[in-house]
């Protein structure tokens, strides 16, 4: 497909997607994610975590929270989309980072098998125990989170 046609399809699809969400057309879908975050083997408390649905334009925020004193979190989110949602977890932290103004951002895609239809999430996808002291492939910085 040539570039002008692809660009036209993209320009048309963004408003259609936004209109669909405005009128709540589509299917209500839910997902949950949980895990435990460490920094140098110690619980990483009060770490910001956000659950998003990846979209062509801006990603939709589905849920947000922070880790507890044990470094644990659980997020549940629901989104209405025409197509299947594409969930990801963002973790914002400064583990082993000194006094950086912009936190490190780690994104983890949640498998489609964790998505359920309706407004109540099923069994949470468990990311397990993650030591944030490690450097992760694809990790970025995010000053506006």
C-alpha cells in the first residue's frame, strides 16, 4: 500500500475510534495485573504503576495506583473498544537512579489471554517479582507521567 493511502486510512481511523468511545459502541473489556516490585532486593514501596490500553493516538488510561509497603500492587481496568484492547503496564521509578528528575519508565505488555469481556476482570496477570535495580531493554525516561 502506498504512503498517501496509508496516511488517509490512519487519519480516518483516529476520529472513528474516538467517536466510537464517545458513544460507547464496541465491547466492554477488562484486565487485571498484579506483581511485586523490589529495589536491590528490598520492597519498592510507593512506586507509581499505570495500566493503559495502547491506541493509535493517545493511549487510554485504564487504572493507576502505587505499590504498598511490601512493594505489591494490583490494578483492574475496563475499556470499551471496537477491537480488542491492547493492555500494557507502565512502572515509573528511580531505583538506583540517584536524584534524577525524570523517573525510569518500564512498560510490560499484558497478554491478550488475560482480557475478559465485561466490566469485571478475571484472574490478574501476574508479572511476578521484579527487581527494578536491573536495566531493562526498551526502558525509557518519562518526565510527564
